[in-house]
C-alpha cells in the first residue's frame, strides 16, 4: 500500500516478472520484499540468487528450477522456528486453523515457540495464505507447490513419518469432535467444517495404506460417511484396491466388504457368498472380535438379506455385541443401534425396548440430526411392519429435522413417496422431482434403485404406465441392489395396496440399468411432462 514507482522502478518491476518466468507464486514471494527493497534492488538480489535466470525462453525443467530457487530464497529468509513449522504444516491437505497447527506441527514441549506468532510470520512472507472460514474464523493453507517443498524437507530430516502419524491422529480426533458438534447443534457452519476435513481424511487414509494398516484405514474412511457418503465410498474403495493389489484382502475385516459399493459394482464381491460368510461369523462367535466391532453387521447394504436369515436369538446376540464397542460414547452407540435396529426389528420378538434406547441416546446427544435419524429409524421399522401411516409420519418428522444435504433425506423422500402412493394421497410432479434433483445435487446415488421403484409406483398411480415400465425394468435387473429392494418393497405391503403395480412388476422384463445420470434425467423429464399435462388440463 502506498508504493510509488518511477519509470526506472517500473522497468525493473517488469524485468523482475520476466526473470521469474511470470510465475504467480514466484512474483508473490518477490513482492513481499518490496517492504524493504525497491524493485531495482530486488532485481539485483534476484540476479545474485538465481544465476540460472538468463534471457530467452526456458524449458519446462528450467522453469521448475526457477520455482525451486524462488522457494529456496524465501525459505532461507525464515528463521529456524519458521522453517520447522512450515515443513510440518505441509502434511495438511487442505486448510487448517491455529489449533490444528499446534496439535500437528508444534515443536516439542519446552521449546518456547509460540505457534500463532510463527504462523503470522509465515503469512507475512507469503509462505502461508490466510483465508476466512465459513464461521468467520481464520484458516490457513499452503499451495500445492509449497506442500511438496515442505514434505521434501521432512523426508530429508527423517521426521516425515512422525509428523504424518500426528496428522492422522489429529484427523481421527477432529472427525469425531466435529461429528459430535454437528449432531449437537445441527449448525451449517459445523457441517462445513466437517466437509472441510475430508481432504485431510483422505491423506490420513493414504498414510495408513502406506503402512499396510488396512483395518485402521477402513475405519477412518468410514468415519467420513455421515458427512459425505460418496467420499466415504471412494476412500473405502481406495483401501480395498490397495489391499487387493498387495494380495492382502484376507486381512480386511469381512464386515468392511458390504460397505464397498464400488467393488460390488465391479463384480469383485459375490453378495450371496458374503452373506454366508457374515452369517457364519455371527453363529461361530468370531463376530465378537474387537477388530470387527467398528462395523456393526447391519450397518451395511446387505443388512436386510442377512437379517432375514437370523433367528430372534441371533438378532439379540448381534444387538448385545453393540454394547461391547470400544467407543461407548452416546454418538457411537447411537449410530450402531440406529443402523442395526432398522434391519433387525422385524426379526426381534419385541423392538420397542431397542427403539426406546435409541430415543434415549438421541436425547443424550441432543440436536436435530440425532432426533431426525431416530425418526428415520422408526419410519423404517414401521414400514417394514406394514404400518404405512406411522412410517409416513416419522418420515415427515425426520425430514423436518435433517438438513437437506444429509444423504438420508433422499431415502426418506422416496419412502414417503411410496407410502403416500400406497395410502392414496394425491401425488404431484414435485413429490417425484425433489429427491431426484437432490440426488444429483449431492452426488450420492445409493438410493437410485429405491428411487426407481418409488417413482414407478407413483407413475402407476398417475396412470403413466409406459414411463413406469422403464423404471420397473431397470429395478428388476438381477443385481444385488435390485434383489434387496424387490424383497423389501414389492414382496410386502405395496403389492397388496396397489395391485396394478404388482401386475406391472410381474409383466415387465428386466433391463440392464443405464447410468445414474440417465435415470435421473429420465425421472426429471417425466416430471416436466407431468407438469405440462397438468397445465394443459388446467386450461
């Protein structure tokens, strides 16, 4: 601010930019020295420090050398405390605040170094960038070039593994803490903080993969699921592929298999064989292995087919094992019960005590997320029992509590749509459009087959049988997805309440489903046609 340049200084500034190959980062670093030097002086110091900067067009290698020299120059201007903290901060994959910097990158106790002061110094030198977080607090980040530069120093110093281990522990703690705060407050600011952790979660998963710690990598990957199921699926598949390539799949807990949607889609997991393996673990007691309690059995998309093969006594045993989880905090126990009760309720002699325990845990957690998910579970249980009025009531209450960005709201909207169809409520295009549009906005496609069936039911009720037939043909394709949904929807109460839907189901030949985007496009186009038909009738 206030910098005034005469003709000579402007010429020197232009020449300086050319000598730095017009690299934005290099120019920014050089500009920080304008507080102490004029452009003419700065150009002279660059000449002395970067003798490779000769005239002419430089090759890619020479441009890289220029950047490296620029970073070396700025780094050497830092004092030892700044250099050490800069190197350690390079393990962050995304932004971080001062508390995170202190937990991961602070020097040993007793060093007398104030992390906040050092961070300010790095910002002043343009080695760190300060940004304002969604909650108004200061966050900091390194550009990728700088992260690579800092990590190289960590490698040379022999402390790279130690700092990455600290970072991985911080990620695990931060995810737990943020999820707890998110559930307690339901705040959009907290939700954005959770989402901001996902890049660092991926880096921590990679760290555990590098160490061949497959089980821990799987646990950490799955912690991302409440915030972003798509990211969790991608991280779990990353663990799976690394483990498979190392010929170490036998070291993965078998309970992680059902969570890996990508491996199912590639045909690398046989669902029938996996169901039998999981049932065997329940029946021989190996299910109680502490390493497997991170993944409650019915917390999987195979929970329904598995639960149908359990006796009431075996179902109670699975629920009892949830009490042996190492992490007994209300939030962890809530998620374990919530996922388990959905699938086991129909097998249990009496699900009321378990549902009451779930409500008790939701109250202990507080906040709209836990309350919304408790209603979601009661919706699922009521629907499985054929009580569609109660199912619809809890679906509506859950949707009032959960933020629109929560992936469970897609399932709830499709379930509410099917309930409304079966109960004879009026159906409009927006009832169908909203969950499909949300699926596209969020990018989570786990409910695409459930959506196809609910949409088919609605279109049958609206007497659009040709459009309904397309969705039924896709849902009937003999994948494990469709088989699971066929058993849990059409084979229960819907076929009795809407016989014409059951007739369409029986008469329609299965067709390999197209891409998720094609199915969503088709659904949205059908909704537009419904709106057009409605307008035509109105006129």
